[in-house]
C-alpha cells in the first residue's frame, strides 16, 4: 500500500532568493521522511541537495526541520507526521549557514567539537585488553547539530560555544584524569560565551535525538567551575 | 631521485567519495599526486554510508572465499592501528543455535586457521554469559576480532588526510561526461549541484570509484565494466542487545548477523539485483526475513521496535543473472587501456569498506605503473587524521 503525499521543500541556491517547491510523491507510509526526500531527488528533481549517510540515526548528517521541528528524517516514518493525502514541510536546520537547500555548513560546529576533543568512540582493543562486560565505547552524541538549531541563545549569539560542544566538554572533563587537560577544558568553557551564556531553556535537551542532555551537562560544568573557584581560594587543584 | 616531484605533475581525478574513492584519494595524495575528488552528493551518501558497519575479521568468508578472508583480516589489523577514532574494536561471535551450525564449526575453525584469523572457542554458557540476549538454544560460539565502524567518519578521516596532503574534495559535484580524444580520457565534464554551473576539468588520469554507479561512468567513455548493483536490506532496532557482533556460525545467508553500533542493533542483510540503485524499493519479505532470522540468534529482536530500515547496493563484480551470492566479494581494478584500448582511465570496484585501503593501494599501484612512476605505498603506516579535520582543514 502506498500513500499520496505532498512534500513542501525549502529551496535555496547561492545568489538566488529562497523559495518553496512542492512535490507529489507516492510512498509506503512506513518509509521515512528521508526516503521521501531521496525519492524526490531520484525521480523528480536532481538539483535537490541534502546531507545523509547511515539512515539509522548514527552518523548525524541528515538532521533537518520537518513541520518546523528538528528531526533526524532517517528515523521518522511518514505516518508519524502525516496521513494519506497529507503534507510534510522540510527545510534546513536553523542557526546554521545554509549552503544549498537542506545542506547547512557544519564547519564551525566541527571546529568547536575538535577544540573540545572528546572522541566519540573511545579507544578499545580487545586484542590488547579484554573490555569489561558493561563496556560502552560510544559516546551518545552523533554530532547532528539539532541542539544548536533548537537553542534560542545560538540564534542570537553566533560566538556562543553551543550545547553540543559544552556537553562534550563535560564528558571530556570527567573522562580525563589529567589536571592539565581538565584545566584546558575549563579555560575553554568558563567564559562569557561558554557555560555562562546559556539561558537554561532546556530546548537542546528536549530536541536531542540521542539522549545527551546537553542542558544538564552545562549545569554540571557550571557547578564544577564554581567548585574549582572555591578550591582555588584554598590553593587546591581543580577537582 | 625524489619521485613525488614527478607525481606532482599529474592531476588525477577521483569520481566518488565512498570508502573506495576516499581511500584512493588519500593514497594518491600521500604519493604526491595532485588530486581532485568529485562526489555528486554528500560524503558517503552512496553505498558506504549506509552499509552494515562491520569491520570484517574475515570470519564470514573463511570457509568459502579464503582470498577475501585473508584480505579482511590483514586490513582489519591495519585499520585498527591507523584509524582508531572511527571504530569500536569490540570483537565478534559466531554462534551455533542448532546441530547443523555445530557441525559447521569444524570447517569454520579450519578456515580461521588457514587464513590467519585469531579465534577462541566458547562453550554455550560462556557465550551466554558474554551475551545474555543470545538464544537459550545456543550450543556454542567462536570469538573472532570483528569490529564496528562508522562508515561516514571513516571516509571523512581518509579525506581529511588527503586534504592535508593537498587534495581538493568537491561534494555535490556530479560527473556528467568524459571527454575522450585519440582513445584517451583527457577531461571530466561536471555539473555543480549547488551553483548549477557546468564546467570541464582537465585530468591526466581518471579513477572511477563510483561504486554501484561505476557502469554509468564507463558508459561515458564508451566502455563497459561488469559491475552489478546488488542491494541488501538492514533493520536497525531500538536498543543495543549485544556488545559483540553476533554472526550465525554457518554458511553466509540472509539475516545472519547482528551488528551493535551505538545504542542500536542492526540486523542484516539480504541480496538481490537492481538496474538502478538511485532509489531502492525494499521488498517487504526481506524486511520480515531480518526479524525472523535475526531472532533465531537473539529472540529479543522480535519483541523490540525497529528504529531505521534501509537498503543499499553492493557494487559486485559479475553479470546480472549470475547467482548474487556466488559473485566474488573481492575487488578488481580495471585498466581500460588493457581492456578496451582507452588510456588514462581506471575503474576500481567490488570489495568492501573494510578493504578500502588495500583497494586503494592496488589502484594507485596501477596508476603509478601507467605513468611509469615507482612510488611505494605508505598508507599502512600512516596514521589518519581525525574525521573532524575534514571540516577544519
Ligand atoms: C547491504 C550491504 C552491507 C554491507 N556491509 C558491509 C560491512 O558491514 N562492512 C564492509 O566492510 N562492507 C560492507 N559492504 C560493502 C561496502 O559497503 C561497499 O563495498 C563499499 O561501500 C563500496 O564503496 P564505494 O566507494 O566503492 O561505493 P560508494 O560508497 O557507493 O561510493 C560511490 C560514490 O560515487 C558517487 N557517484 C555516483 N555517480 C557519480 C557521478 N556521476 N559523479 C560523481 N559522483 C558519483 C556516489 O554518490 C557514491 O557516493 C556492504 C554492502 C552492502 C550493499
Ligand atoms: S548533543 Fe544531541 S542534538 Fe546536540 S549534536 Fe549531539 S546528538 Fe545532536
């Protein structure tokens, strides 16, 4: 069984005014929004550009707005957002420069993730040492950018480090035993456009598809920064 | 004599930024060539990004296709050293759940020994202690050094290193034609899908790494390669129910492997052939087969919700109509000068993401030989940059 669907796609090409294109497609209701977008590209409009790779919410590349909410379109079935004969609106993430159509520029985002330096997959080699039974090598964050799109502060201050990098900083701080590394992370985040810029709206935590809870982590870093200040008064190293 | 002074003179265009094209670009750049990578979509938006994420130990091939198995274990051991950030080295089990599987165990172990795959036998209770969600019917298992990678990040890692060595990487640029003069490919016609501009890029040599679309590229030069687009379905379940990769201890078949990645367990895969791999309609019965077969090893997979269902096509070397499972999984580099009398044009196809580095080594050796250069490959020893550097270089 297939459904008749209308896709309204936000279009943008450099040097041209943004517009919205409407496409009619037939799709099995159990296929995803990303399947719909790929089908439009394959069958109707080869100029449509979009980011995607894994199609199972691990790579983080396909994040977009669908019906005005941030989603990973690869795991949202069309029947979850519309009905037979219905419409789905898709557009690029907010708060990122748009490169073309649904493609946004992730350059600054990855630069900040690299500054923090938290590996998303920890070093693991069972040939050298057997992992523990409850072993988890992956960090949850898939670097999709959804939390930045949802954040009201990122919208007004492009220099703000943003929820994903701050959440990574929290993990890197606590994963490290090295006091220099801890200090480096604190220097990076304990400043005006770091942890203190957050308005505690918790939009990032609500939007994150991967249960990272960036807002909770930012609050954790704030407590840590305060504790470290007190310790410094007593001549102690950062905890 | 410093050979890279010579290689710098040559501009090599690589078509496709899947694992094959990305690894080829890295190898070429490391050997000093001037490199441009053209990819019509995002990095890894073809087959690579959507594959099963298994860093093969070779176990899946050690009985029936030992050449592939040897390739896999060799590359597995190299990749875990040069690219640690893009993979989880968690290991894998081959699990027996019936007498027929147990009867296969001896040939499996002989296969591991013949191909040099380290292994360890586990009895049923050891296996279920390691993996509590394995079926109660489990009779025994064999451990091998499988791993799990992030295919997109692997490609980005290769490309970051290529960029560091001067390569130009151009996503959203589609190759629309090849210009052939006097039986030699001299330039590539491209269409930039962002700006809409069409242009021509001169090339001393073109490497076609377009995966299941390789045939569309060779058509542009009036030659033909026997690459068959052979899709498979995968179902990613909500929740991670094994820490190690779980394979069925038997001859490869549909739905016989569960790959844990992040917080998901991915069941795969199946096999059929298509003419056009741009949009793949998934057969409902293949999806059902994933639940049915996957749950024979791990019954919980029948009870939990799917998270993502997807399919993607292998670029296998063979002809449509041949039995897909019999088509060899190893790779082949076609020099169109020998084969079809067209100079300056090489196609690399087949293989796996696990063997991308070796595929690249073989291909760039062919490129060097064609240009009469002797530059040794150094990718085995070269630590790759972080995938994040793809965006920051
Ligand atoms: C279902 C399935 C599961 C698999 N699982 C695994 C696994 O677990 N482990 C493993 O090691 N291997 C696995 N493989 C094999 C592996 O994924 C492939 O062998 C490998 O990804 C092929 O890479 P490639 O770069 O050759 O092709 P692709 O990744 O398809 O790259 C080709 C690129 O060329 C681009 N392109 C096409 N036409 C043009 C054009 N005209 N201009 C510019 N660019 C163009 C495409 O967009 C594409 O990105 C699996 C394969 C399948 C099908
Ligand atoms: S914290 Fe969550 S929303 Fe933000 S980039 Fe990471 S996975 Fe995406």
